[in-house]
């Protein structure tokens, strides 16, 4: 049943490739007109190229919908404002914002440069704010709107990605608060943690290595043991159905939540809550904690990355 979003207008940031491209195309199939935003940079955010956004616009027009390319960076407030203005100038409305743009600058924390930290925070966390702020002004006035943000399971902790993890879990906090700020105006704000084989997660070199390994095995995959088969099962376009559903009227009661989505799986992530609590009249002192913590709050806790044994 196509046409669930007939007549709506959407902005999808970082939609020239990968997950964003799949989201823009499915929104268009459901009747949306789309601002296709992408600077066309590398996975590290370097350089620019209008081709990715232009190609997606052409694909959308072939589907019979309409689209407009935008090449602004999400890192500037002016860029976010121009995206919203482009939608209003072109079609007179804005109904949906999908924040997807992102980059990687992976490095172990003790080797990470300030610029590598700042660049990732700027694109992911600030980049969500710059467009959301200006879209929220429109949504509040019209008392309707849908926002879908892009977080990551890396926000739960992932070695070598301190900048990315901080930004992605910050996006979840932004999502929950934006949902509270905007919910009274008929706006929903949710987040996804996608699993997908894109150029950000799988380098061309790694993909080629997987293909060589498959060829060496006679061109036959080994089911669940075949990395290339697993990669093919996590096609980027499989993220788009949940994102599109969250933009429909059917999801009007879903607000401030986050989901893992990829391949055959969609999971609702639980909201953080107290796992254990201890009380002491008059408050806690160090001696009391030293005595009580190991058998109460600390019972069963394990260091996820214990120190390596000393080399002999």
C-alpha cells in the first residue's frame, strides 16, 4: 500500500549514499517530496562532490516524485536553516526530518587529536541540532511533524570510537529531550541504531578481501560463516522501512524512543533505569561504602576490559 506519505515533504541529511539514500528513496515511493542533502565528502568528511545528491534526485524523479539536491554542511546553523528554507520555498511545507549525515575519524582515545574529536562531534551531534532547530520552528507552528535521528550501538561503547560513541549517545539524549519539548505540538522524535554494510562500516579494501576469500572457496559462501553473505544480509535499504513507518500517522504514539534496526531485526531499546539502589540514613561515607558496595551495587560486576597480564 504505497502513498502513506502522499503530499508530505521531507529532508534527509547525508542521503547521497548508503542508509540515507535508501531512506530518501522509500519516502519518495510513499509520496514524499525530498530535499536530498549531501556534501559528497569522504567517510572522514573531507572534500565535496555534488554527484551523489544529484544522482538520488534523479532516481526519485524516475519514481514519479519530486526532489531537490542540497549540498550544505550540517555543521553550520546557516546550512541547517537553508535546508528548511529550501523545502518551504520549493513546496511550501515541511513535514519530516531524517538526520542521517555522519563521518568517521576512528582512533584510540590516547592517540585521538582534538580536531578528530571536534570534527565527529560537529557532524553528528551538532549536525543533528542545526537542522532540527530550524525544522522545529516550522513543526511547532503547524503543530505536526516527524523527526528521526540516527544513533548507533557504538554509543553503548566501542573500542577506538570515543568521538563517535560520545556523539551517537548524545544524539539519544537529544532525541529524548526533543521529544519532550515538541510532543505537545504533535511532533514525534525518535532515533534508530542501524546495522548496515555501508562505505562507513566496510571499506572497499575489506569488501575486496571478502570477495577474494569467497572466490578462493570456489565462489560458494558458507552460510552464517561467510562474512560477505552476512554483509549482503545487512543491506542499507533494509533500514528505511522502520524510518518511514516512524514518519507515518500510524506511529503518532511512538515518541522519544530508540530502535536497533538492520537485516531481519528490529528491536526496541529499553530506557535506562536504576538497576540497584542502596540507602543509608544520613548519607554514605567512604567506610560504609567500602563495606557495603561489594555485596550490593558491585555484586557480580565485571570489568569488560581487564588489564592485560604482565609480559614475562
